């Protein structure tokens, strides 16, 4: 979305900002423009959203976050499964994270693997663009 909570109050013992402080919301003009364009292209959906009771709307936002976290977890598990299935690859990653605390190793391995996968995909994408005859596709 276009707004992010930014609080200046120190967190309380529970980790939340002090209840007396109201959060300040930042806006991003580029994101706002994308949202406005989507609303303009989908007026029925926007009317549906506006008609939702607040509780339902809040729960929908949380559901979207839960789905995103589940998606990230599945991707991470799949990546770790591929790494663990290849002993040489697993050994290489273990060597990279050998000095990290045990509770951080798997997260860092997944992060390195994601970065490597993106780099390979980017390189392959550039290679495909270079192979195309001039004036064909983008």
C-alpha cells in the first residue's frame, strides 16, 4: 500500500508504540498513482472495498499478510529442499555460513540462495535479450 506507519515513540514492554501516540503515515506519490489507476480501472471492486465493514476489511488485510508469509515460507522450504538434496551445494552453503550462530544459518543460506537465483535469472534474461534479432521483442 501507499502508507507506512512511522512512529517516533519508543516501544513499550509489549513491543508496540506507546498507546497515547498516534502513528504518522507516510505517503508515496508513485504508489498512490498506481492505487488511483487501479481504482479507476476497477470501480466495482473499489465500491466493494468501501462497502466492507471495518472488521472485515481489517481481517482481509491480515489474511493477505498471512498468505504472503505462507508463500514466502513455501518458497524458502522448497529452496532448502533443493539445497539439501544436492550434497555439494549444501556443503558450499554450509562453508559460507560456518561462523554464524546456529539459529541464523538457515535464514542466511536461504537469503544467499535467493540472491544467487535472482542473479542467474537476471543474467539469463540479459542473454536472451542479446540473442534476439534487432527490432524483435523486448
